[in-house]
């Protein structure tokens, strides 16, 4: 995959990166999300320290990611259980024949 150079601005600092072309849009969206979280926490809680804002933002984003992963695991387990039920039904039909 071809790498491209992009520049992200997070908390008024520039970060030049080389990423796969397919990852560029996600990286830009991630930087936008981080900046929005920083702004939201600053406005909501009056926090000015950038390190505190980053920590609060990282905690919130990580918590959301963990919750999404848990939902994915639960969904995966449901699919497996339904497939097992269908397999059992097919086995039962084949036994009767």
C-alpha cells in the first residue's frame, strides 16, 4: 500500500505523519475527534492544562472503545450460538431421514 505524508494538528501542535493512503482519512478524523474532546472538556470543566485535557480525553475514548469491543464480542457469541442451534436443527432433520 502506498504511503503518503499528512500533517495533523492536535492541540495547536503539528504532527507530520507518513501513513498508508487507506489510513489517512481515519487519522484525520481521529485528530478531529481528539481536538473536539479537548475543547469539550476545556469548556465543560474549565480545565486549561493540556496534559489533563489529553488524559481526560484518552480515558473517555478508551472507555468507549472497550465498550464497543465488548458489544462486538457479545454479538459474535450470539451469532455462534445461533449457528450452533441451526446446526443442531439440521442434524436432527438428517437423523429423521
